[in-house]
C-alpha cells in the first residue's frame, strides 16, 4: 500500500517534536492542554466574566471516547488583552481544543518574536500549534491529535449562544464519494458538500494518484471532517477520512452496520466491503478504495 503523506503534519512535525508542551494556552491563567476540567474551571473562574459548561449527551467530538465537555467563557482577561469568547473543549476530562473569537489576533501576536507560517488563509505558529485567521479574528489551539484531525477547520458551534444541538446525522460513508467518478463531475459535488476545499498537485510518489482535493467540513458521524479525495487519471480511486483514536469504537460500529463484519483484522487495520473500506488504527483514518486498488492492496500490503 502506498500510504499518503499529510503535508500539514509534515510541515509542522519537526518543529512540534521539539516542544513537549504548547505555550499559547498559558495566556489563560497558565492553563495547559490536557489539564482536567476541574483545574481549568478553577483557573478560568478568576479571569472570565461568565463560564457555562455544556456536556452533550451524544458524543461526536472526535478526540472524545466516553465524554465531551465544552466550557464557554466570555470576556476572558489575559495580560495582553480581553478576549470576547473562548470555548475550552475537553475529551474524557482532558483539555484538548481551544477556540477563541474577538480580540484574539492582537492578544496572541503582540508579544511574539517568531514569524507565522502561512497555510491556506491561516497564520500558523507551529511550535504552539496556534492557528489564526486575522480577518475573522479567530484562533485555535490544538493538541497533536487535533492537528492530525485538522480541527483548525472547525469552529466550535457552542460559541454561539443560540446554537442548539441538531438531530444526529448519518453514520454511513457519504454516498457522493463515488469511486471511479470523474474529476469533472465530482469536483463541484465535493465543493458543495464541503465548507471549503483546496487542491494539491501530488509529488508523483503515489503511482495511483496525481491530484488530491482536500475537503474540509464533510459530515461523517455527526462531525465535520477533512476528507482527502485522490484522483488518478482524473478518476477518484482513493479517499481518506481523517478521524481520531477516541472515536474508533464508534466508527467500527458504524462501518459494521453499513458493511457487515470486517473480512480482515490485524493490529493496525480492519478491512470491510471486499477490500474497499479500511479502518486504520495506528494513524486514525478511514480509507476508501476503488475495487481494483483494494484487491491490489489485499495482495501487496495485507499479504492475503
């Protein structure tokens, strides 16, 4: 199997590996990612006007296995300024994601000496896993796992006071991901089912694909995902849906309900649907394959 490269992770990996802890979140009264809900709540109570805890019954946040919590704070005071609103998201009682809006750009950049890198329309301070959109004045602070799942493309809806949880969305693989479909036909369909997209010309290391459309905000299991749609000779033949380890059991149940029991299982993979769908476990993702590629991987990679 030719395993694809996540270019954003490649872009940040060397820098991120040198730092054991992110620093950007420390502006919030010295909190750290992976702190407990109790500890973060205590620290934020001293610097926030209000703090509201939201604990959804249905778990859809990818990093959470058994429980997700969102602590919504307003008028959060830092040494560099007051941020209008911040949502601190917890996965199984560990702080795993921060989304902030209003007076964030100046707050997070005023004291910095390093230079941001540019990824699409984001400014990225890679050591801190800090993403900024200056025009919208929003910021994201992520864990390594949040980087893998591209959570900078998701704006926590609980920041909006009028947000109400919608009925749970479909648990099946999005049907518009039609293997063998032409680039001409599928490009507008992918764009219409995404919040936004960008296109990469691939480096030639994968003989089966020359172009990849990155689709951000595609719904799967009730959460907007990054989907990487790969085209070879202008035909869709491979799709990666980026997921997280915490939701592995939920995804396994959904795939089993859609395709039946897996036909192959090892430590790193579970394969369904006549070698056309794979649940990857070592690096959490769902892989969709055109039938001939799936059968090729069955022999060359899975040795079956």
